[in-house]
């Protein structure tokens, strides 16, 4: 009974925070991994995110909560508090789930799929939200060989069309692909890199081709730190970002039996 009460409190708190909180992968990279959180465990990601495109966006803090429903499925809630060109407030909340279809074993890669929904609670006029619901489907594959791990993502975001002054703003669905790498340099430290591509949600907008590098280091069994930095690979940073920076930590703990 005590564990049931603890789980109920967690879900109520997480849902509340999510309704106050853009996708998509767990930091520090844009690419999402395959493994899911351990059953009945909570993972909390918190940090600082900076991105410069046409405007400067800061998430202070960025917060994501992950809960392992089973050995194959997890649910996530993302809670960004934004600072955009002098405006401050909660951005669009994201809730999602990831399911492990194939567990990595031997020469067999791991395969997972994820689904996320972005709400429209952020203030669009202040640049804190898009003004419309969005949903994303993403397929993830991952394989480790000794000290190297390769991760591939393919996804599509179904973009809603916000209403401005009584008229719908035309938007396009966004295609996404990425390839990330992890290099184990010690039992507690990994170097990270990735290249990713995504189309624009604006009909005539430029596509994005960008890269990140970073690291993650385990400090203890339940606590680790991580960071990444990256930018556009296109001339004059076309499609953005001019700079992307993330620094934060991960803390995990059991939430019941």
C-alpha cells in the first residue's frame, strides 16, 4: 500500500509539472538512445540549455522526468522554463513514451520506438511556445562493439498550424534523422558526437544539418554529469543553430518495488 501511494504521488506530481512545461531526446544529445529506464525507477535530468538561431533561447532549467513502467517501456515528461529575447515563462510541455522492441544482444542491435506529444501551453506571442499541438514518432537503433556505440534515429513530427489574428499559419511536417556515437575512454567516462538533419516546418524554410560533441561521466551509481556543444554545418549557419550548448546532470532512484 505504501508503494502504491508513493507511485500515485509521483504520477500526480509529474503530470502537474508536465502541464506547466520541446522535444525530443534525453540530453545532452539530440539523438535518442534505445534502452529504457529500469522498472519502477525514476530518472531526473536537469540542466541549462542555450540555443542561438534567429533568436536566443535559454532553458533555465531544463527538466525531464523519466519513469520505467516495465523492463520494456518508460514514460517521460519534459518541463522547460524559457528565457527568449527578454521574455520568461514555461514553454510547451512534452509527454511521451518509449518502447523497447528488440533488446540488444550479441550481434543483434537494439531497436526501440518513441511517441511524444507537445502541448501548446507556452505563450506564442512571447516566443515561449508554437501555439499548436505537435506529435512525434521516432525509430531508434543502437549497437555496441567493445568501446564504441553507434545510434541511429529516424523520425517525423506532425506539426499543428497555429492561429494568428484569426488565420491559420501554414506549417509542414518535419522529417528527422541522426547518427550518434559514444566512445568509452574509461569505465566511468564516454565521449559523445552526433550529426543530425531535420527539415523546416516553414514551407520555404531551410533544412538543418548540424553536429554536437560532448561527454558524460558517472560520478556514482545514481548520479552522472554530461554536457555537449554544437552548431550548424551549413554555410553562414543556414538552418541553425549558430550555437547549441547543454550542461546538466542525471539522478536516478527506485520509486517502489
